[in-house]
C-alpha cells in the first residue's frame, strides 16, 4: 500500500501542472533527488494511511497489522525510484539526474510498446509468484 501511495505522491506535481497549465509537467518530482524527498514523505505518511486503510476495509479490525518502518521506507523508495526510471524511458521532458545532468540518457532505451509489455509481463509473473506462495503456505501449515 505504501508503494501505491508513493506512485500517487509522485504524480501530484504533474497533476497540478495539467490542471493549472503552469510549470514543467515532469519537473523536480521526476528526478532522483525529488524522488528521494518524496519517498521520505510517502513512507512517513503512507505507513499510517495504509494502517488506517486496512482498518477501514475491515482487514485490520483489531489493529494487529502494523507496517514496520523498514517496510514503509523500502516500499516508498522502490515506488518513487521505479517511477522515475519508467517515466525516464518514455517521457522526453524527464531529467532524472537533475541537477547534475539536465539531459535524459535513459530516454528511448526501449520503445514505449516494449516498456508496456515489460510492465504487463512483470505484473503477471509477480501475480503468479504471489498466488503460488500463498497456495503453498496454505497447504504447508
């Protein structure tokens, strides 16, 4: 849940630009420096928001599920850094290494179609692994 929250936090700045028409679409939030700061914000807020979300969904009525700080920070950093990486491949206005480098050396390392397929296949493999582990744990209790 913190990973997902980090994705939302990453795109608040581009959303603001799309709504107002002011600013750089993929600005500071889509740099690794910006992603680092947003990962910290996402972890600090996302840990508690996720625990509350689990409670609201009825999955944590007794508040026994606690998201640990290492998990929150790891999830937030993976979320923000992967977001910058993927957007750097497909968006020409992303400057991932700003302020050190103001160009995007990652742009176009693969086609957008290939990137979409990579994400789709990775998600499918992740889902298969998740459900296989879940089924294995249920049969080996």
